[in-house]
């Protein structure tokens, strides 16, 4: 008896059990545009970063990190009782399929806390964004003033 038929049968069985055969397609993706972080205010070690996210399928921004800061949080700014309030979105930020979700001054944004070195206009900041379904996305944000300034646009605020 030859070994070739047995070897072929084993290879076929292994191929059938392969994880690549169980995939239904590529992982969902998220596009990131317009990434910008404010310069750090004098004497402060925090700042806000803004960008626009568009997910191919329903997803959620769950975390962010940067080597430029000790901590990056997903924040929401809103007016409560006539005052601008800011809070962390601990469950992340929903990204409906095909809809551009803007992180902008006066709304949702990324907050860099414990910035290690002052950020000045023209610098760049590396950000890694983590999602519930999509692969992480690495972004390079420019340091400068965002185009759309909202209620929290004062340099001391972010």
C-alpha cells in the first residue's frame, strides 16, 4: 500500500479544520480623518483631540492610547444646568455603519491626560484607537487649533 493516498487524506482533513476556512470576510474597518490635537495650555498636562470616524459596519470606539500621554479617555461635553460639563464615556462611543461620527470641540472628543511633554502647534501625536469589532487603527494627529470651535474652545479648557 502506498502512503500517498493516506497523506492526501490527512492534508485534506487538516485543510477542512483550518481557521481560514471559517471566516466570512475581512474584518470591519473604520476610516479616520481630520485628526488634530490642541496645543497643551501653559502649565497644564492635558488637551483634547478631535477627528472624524466612519465605520463600514456598526461598531464602537472602546479605547484610545498615545505614547504622548499617560492616559487617553473618550469624553463627552454637554451643557447641564447652564454649565458645560465633561464626562468620560466608559462604554465607548457608538459608530453607526456608514455614518461619519465627529469628535469635535463642545461634543465628543479624546482627552489626553498626563501629557508627557508640552504639545506645540506643528507637532504630531500618535494615537491608537481600539474598536469593539474592527482592528485597531493607528493615527497621526497634527497639533493645532481645530477648525470648528465649540463651547469648550478656550485654550484653558482643552
